C-alpha cells in the first residue's frame, strides 16, 4: 500500500513539473496604449535614473521628468554631563 501511494505521489510530482516547464507559444502581440501627452514624474535621491529614463522616453515616446530630492544633512549633537 505504501509503495503504491509513493508511486502515485511520484507520478503526480513528475507530471506537475512537466506541465510547469512546458513552453507556450504566444502568437498574439500585446500592445500598450498610452496617452502620450502625460508626463512620468520620478523623484530620486541620485541622478542614476537619468539614462534609464532617457531610454524609456525614446523607446515608449512618453515624456519623463526627473526631480532630484536634496535632503539636508542633519547632525545630532550629544553631550555627556
């Protein structure tokens, strides 16, 4: 009985892994309809996003705006009495 149960579980395991790894052929192309008058506004602490946003703007035709957030440095002063 245990051998049959383990055999059935092993077959279920193999079949689910084969189903999960099977390839699907998707022939339909997906299109993205976007209002190109809009602006994608991005806030960042550094300017590392400048080139990726330029690529995004060229590739998708959507204007981007990068705003660098300048954080003031705050120092804490401790004193021991």
